[in-house]
C-alpha cells in the first residue's frame, strides 16, 4: 500500500518539490477506485471459475453415475446371458465341452457328465484333458491308452483338423464324438448319443434286403444271390429255383383277417428256414410267394428231397392268434442250366412251373417243361382284352385324395386306373397291371392315364397336386420325359402340379439310367415321389443320389404303427426325409388312431380309406369344389 501512496505523492510533487495536496488526494482516490475495480473483477473471475468448476464437477458426477448405472446394467445383462447360456447348454441333449489352448476345460454341460456318469466334483473348469480321460477310464467309460488318445487329439486340434469318432459304452450305447478347433486356440467337443438313430438306420438298411414281415431275404436279395450262383451252375453242379405259392391264402385273409394271414406267413417262413440246408437259400418274394435256391445239386433226388421238406413245413398245422390254420402250396421248379442260363429265364420258367402246379389242382409241384404255356395263353388272352379295352374306352381314371396332416386339407389326388370289362366286370389292377408291364402295354395305358389325368386336373379348383404312377417299363422306353412334356403342354397343367410316383424297382434294375431320366423329369419342373419306400428295395443311397420331393410310406408300416418297432421305422423314415427337405405321405390310413400317430411322428400327408376310397372324376371334382379351402378330415 505504501508503494501505491508513494507513487501518487511523486505524481503530485511539483517542480519546486512542493506536494499539491488536492492533486494528491485526487490521485489517491483515483488509485483506490482502480484498485477496487480490479478487486471486483478478480472476485467476478473467481466466482465464474468456481461456478465452472462446480458445473464440471456436477457433470462429472452425473457422468460417473450414468457410467456406473450402465456398468451395473451390463453386469445384469451379462449375468442374465450367463444364466441363459447355462440353461441352454445344460438342456442340450448333446454333451458339450470347451477346452482352452492348453487343453484345460473351460465349459462342460450336465449332459456330458450324465452321459458317462462322471463326478461333477472332478469334472470342473480347469481340469486337463488328460485328467478328464483318466477319470473316464477309472469309471469304465473309456478304453484305450490315455496318453496316446490325448496326444493325438491335441495334435489334431493344433493342426486345425476336426476329428470324428464313435465310442461304444459298456451299456451298449453308441456315442458320436466331434472335436472341432476354435479360432484363437482351443477346441469344442460334442458328444451325442446316436444309439436309436443308428438302430433305426440299420433297420432301414436291413429292410433293403430282408422282408419286413418274415425277416427272410427279400426279392432283391434273392435275385442278387441267384445272379451270382447261376453263373457257376454246370450240368454236374446244377442249381434249382423253387417257387412256392401258398394255396388259398387270400381266403385266410378274407375269413380270418390280415393279422392271422400275416402270422401264417411268418409261421411258414419259420418252417422253411428251419428245414433248409446250408446250400439252400430261402426268400420271400412278396405276398404269399416264397422261393428257395438250391445249389451244388448232383441229382434230381436232392431237389425232390427239398420239395418234400417244403411240403412238410407248409402242411404242418399252425396256431395263428387262436386259430388252428392248415394250408398247402403250389410249387414250381426250374433247373439251371437245363431250363435256362440267365436270371430272367430261370425265374420265368420257375413261375410257369408253379402256374402249372396251380392249374393241376394246387397242393402239388411241377418241374418246368417247355410245353407249359397255359399261363402264357391266359395272359395272352388278357393282353388281347386289354388292347381292345384301350380301343373301346373301357378304362377309367379314378382319384384318391391326399390330405395334409398339419391342417387336414386336401393337397392333391393320386390317379388310379380302373378297368370295366364288358363280361368280367371290374378287373383288379393287381391282375391286369402285371400283364400290361410284361407285354409293354403299360406304355400305352400309362400314357393314356397321364393325358386324361392332366386334362381332368385342369378342371379342379385351385392348384391341387396330381400324382401319377410311372411303371419301371415306362422308364425303359426312353421317351418318358418327352411324353410327360407333351401331356403338360396339351393340358396346360403347370409342371409344378404334377407329381410322378416311382417305385424302388425302377432304381434297382438300372439305377444310373433311371437317375438320368429322373433328372430329365426334374428339369421339366415336375415333382418326383418315391413310392412304397421300405418294402423290398429300399436303399439310403437312392435318397442321397437324387433329391426326391416326397417319400411314400407303405401301408405295411402304417398297419404296424401301434407297435414300437413300427412307429420307430416310420419315425426314422420321417427324420431321414426331413433332413433332406422331403415330404412324407403315409398310404393305407384306415383308422383315426393311425392318423393321429402319423401326425405326432411328423408325417406330412396321408392317403387311405379313412378319408376316401378312389372315386371317379366327377365325384372327385365335386369333392374338391365343396371343400377347396377348409379342413376335410
């Protein structure tokens, strides 16, 4: 302060050295006023700074509070995600493990522990792969060298190679194990119990070569073995084909029911199997027909001995569901190379001999003789009647609806040919279709059915599908694709509405050629269905080689739905179809219980008397017009 006054005194001092008091007072007052202004400015600046600091502090506090809230929310979300993750992995049917790059366990779900009955106290995060496998060996779920297994697996993971293996447990289960490297090191392992799937697939593979009812080799397997053996037949070591047809079997079915008929077939099959020697191969060809191939024959007496044993097996009374059933058989015999050196020839001649036994009054047997042409004549007469029927318009196309199991709506209809014979009345397709196929008339008949069905389908409301059966003979004609395209063009039916049904016999005969034709048909835009799946020729390779749109499940499996084995087979077929984006249709559905079981198993569609028998075109049109958009079953 004194420096301020001194400074003002110096300013107020005149040249003579005298101090001007008034000027001094003015200067001091002015100085103090300036000083006061500086102090007020300083105070204002300080106040502003304090306010800014307070604002910054408040913002910082709010930011900290917001960030803390976000962190707490993230912690809650992370906890919830962890809970959901735990729930998800612990509710998986597969066992799941996650290992880090050092081979130590990070994650393990409950299914894995339960799958091998492991101790949760031992199998915990942090345990090494070796310690885990040692624990499994201690409880008996791992067999082998622990170090060798762990080293091999670790090498595979370090090299980035996914490993696949199957392991069998002591209790008979099959576990499929996949170890897959993950980015950044470590790997994830899944363990899946595939026991039921494997059994179902084995059952389906078994059905490819064995009859579902009797478990005897089926027609396909019989032909395979016969083709092999007939090439080795010589006059000194002959081969015999014995065709066996159960007499009056239809009357057993009609009077006592199909269950008794099926039980009779199984009993006959068992009797034939038990009486066959090592050089005798027994098969069921289908229906009530059996066959035996006898090899390394030195004289006719050996064949007659076999025939004697056949009749002993068949003529033994059987107890079938409370009924004592007696039956007999008509037996035909053809010998190679005497009666033919090719598969087709020997089979044809055995069939002719069997027919001769039937015409001789049944309950007997016949060797093939060149003069046996009675059956050929009968078929020739039927062939002539069929040719005339095509000219006279005696055939008619009937339709059987297909119903979706999800919404009970009609999805389409299958076209079925019927014959109104002027003298014999309605002739069963089972009688005239085989003759049509044998004579080649099936090409003309099939083309007629296709043309009529396509035209009549164009009169239906909406876009209902039309299913038409295609015979193996039509495939061999070489012009099937052209005829399909011509029928579609003439009727203007959209290709996507046409579904062609083929049997597995088409593929078993010449699958490469058949697959080529199927691809031609697919290029046209039509749908392809595999009919009667599982009845004798089934092979999963067909499903892998060609993308069918639909698999039709044969009525024999529908009839067995109430049994666990039957439902398991249907479930396996449905699963196989679903995995390949194929639909499934069950044939022969006659009971509401069957429909509900099929719906539960995931089958897509059904067809059968439960909803409708095959009906003429006028009736199906009325049915479709009455319920185009509503549930019908």
